[in-house]
């Protein structure tokens, strides 16, 4: 890791795509233009080869090019889509699961206590990525996606027979949380090995799987709970996940070889890069607020007098909007830049919280409009944030940067639902404090992301980044 310290002595270009702590292959400690006449050094100290005549863009690490499509690349996107439909589909269904469990098996526990189960689950999805990302960079996805899929299916099957608090905490909060981390990072990171110019679009398409799962799974559970009961409803969900994760384990793969100095161990020294640190802070608050409506929108609807059917259906509405929010802005991100797209979407979530949810959430049109606006905006944030991380590193180290960012973020998702439950309790069961807090997290996030963007391209809003 001496490369990081050496590269810090080079001044940064305001338009560089990657950070100054670039790692170079072929045993290069740092770039020397005299040693490599076919490369030229940019002013951020990175080695970049001549423009690729087919794509018109520059490639990193001398021979790093991207197919930007083709059968193999789109098969990987499909495999990632299947993996994310199962893993993030379950994550996007936590409001249905939490509301059902809180009113049935764990009805003698308060909402904040039940929320810890699902917060721990979400936190472990990200926290365990501190090793999953480097392991992907070093060894690829084969030994991550397969075992992760098996454990996810096992945890869902165990969930179907849970009756006590500690049962839910172990089977869902801990086991499923750890297993999902084996899927989450590789499925998103593998796409970066096949796409660069179209990475936002490809990542967005794959991420629609998570949004679609968040539509299908809650509606399926709502339909089956009264017909076959909790146990068989969850088992059917498990069999669906088994089918999807089989495809993911067979189709998700990497293309680029690992860098020679790739290590399976995390390295938090990359947080010395100011732009990456600021982006991590932005994602921290983005995720802190993002999961609160996912976990509490059904409870909010019940508390405000809506029917139980509508209260369960509002989450699929939010997730349906998220599907479009993951796909369409991915194309925009390739045109105007992922940071710009993310900041616009964050402004959308702020408006959704303060202009729609807070004053009009107690009405049916107001709550539906909020679900659509928040779902669309956060769908973009979920799919484009990994692309923002990719703008700050080279592809061979994408897993390490991505995992480091989301390891920090795991603290936010661990605290999000319990803090929200505490706020609801402190306001006497009213949700206005929760809404204000959710909007505030998004305000802090957009400020941090703007500052991270400014580190690379300056404060001008016109820059494509």
C-alpha cells in the first residue's frame, strides 16, 4: 500500500475520473513516463494509455478496456439482476415482514425493539462487505455468490418456523444479513468489469431486480398470509429465492484479472482521499434516511387510519416507482454524470418528505404521491451510488472501495430503524418527528455529495461528473 502514500504527492486534476491513490500493475510503484513511452502521465499521477480507437476514450492500467455490451456482458447483468431480485427484494420487503411480525409473533414487544432485528440484518448486509469487496477483487464472485445464496435460502426457511424474538434475531437479523453481503457486493461490482461508459445504465438495469422484488414479495406475502399462513408463505418465498440465486451463482463472473498487489484484507487508508471520504459521508446519511420509510411506511399508514390492505400495498407502490428510478436515471447518469444524477434525486427525496409527506401524508393521494416520489428518487440513489464510487477508483479496486464505503454506511442502517422507532415513541405515536428526521438526513447527504464532487471538478454545477 505504499502506492497510496506515494501517489498523494501528485497534484490532482479537477477532472480526473479516478483518485490519486491509484494502484498500478506490473510491479510499478508509481508511474514513470521515461520507463513507459507508450503511456503518458496525467497530472493526478495516474497511468493512462492512449485513446482507444474504437471507443474514443482513454483506458486505465495500460490494457484495461471494456466491451460495453455483447452477450457475455448482458448475461452477467442478468445474473446480477437475479441475485439482486432475491437479496434486495427481501431487503425492500422489510416493512411487510416487520409489520406482520410486530402485530403477530412479537406483538408483546414495542416497535423499536422489533426494529433492531431488521436493522441488524440491513447493517450486516453492508458491514460484512468490508471483506467481501477485497475477496471479490482477489478471487472473483464464484466462492461468494454460491455459498451466499445457499445461506440466504436456509435463513428464509428457518424464518418460517420462528416464534420467539431470539429466533428472528438469529435466523433473519444475523444469518440472512451475513449471507446477503455475499451477494450484494459481487452482483453490483461484477458489472463494472464489463461496462465503463454505460456503467450507469447497466447497473441501473441490474438494480431494477431489487425494486421488482420489493413489489412482488410484499404482494405475494399479503396474498398468501390469510390463505396458507405465515409458515408456508415464507417457505414459498424461499423457493423463489432458490430459483433466482441458482441463476446468479452460475452467471455472475468477473472479466478483468486482479491487480498484482490485490489483497483480501480491507484497507481503510483509502479514506484519506478527501473526495471518497465525503462521498462516504453522503452515502451514510442517504442510507440512514432511505430505510426509514421502507421500514415504517406500512406502520405509518395503519397509525393514520388506513386499512390493513392499503397499508401493506403502499410499500409495493413505493418499490414499483423504485424500479423505474433505478433504470431510467442510469441512462441519464451516463449523459450528465452519476454525481449530478444522485444530487438531483436527493433533492427529490427532500421535496417528497417536506412538501408531500409531512403536510399531506395522512391523505390517500398524499401518501401515494410520496411513495411514488420517494421510491423513484431513492431507486436512482441505490443504483447510481456504486457508479459514483467507481468514478473515484480503478476497476480492479472497485470492490475494495465499494465495500469500504458501505462498511461505514452499515452503522447508519443499523441505527436507522431503532432511532426512527424511538422518535415515534418520543412523539407519542405521531410520525411528524420521523418525517422531519428523514428529510434532514437527505439534506446532509446532498451537501456532502456536492462537496465530494467539488473536490474533483470544482463547485460549478455545469461540470459533467
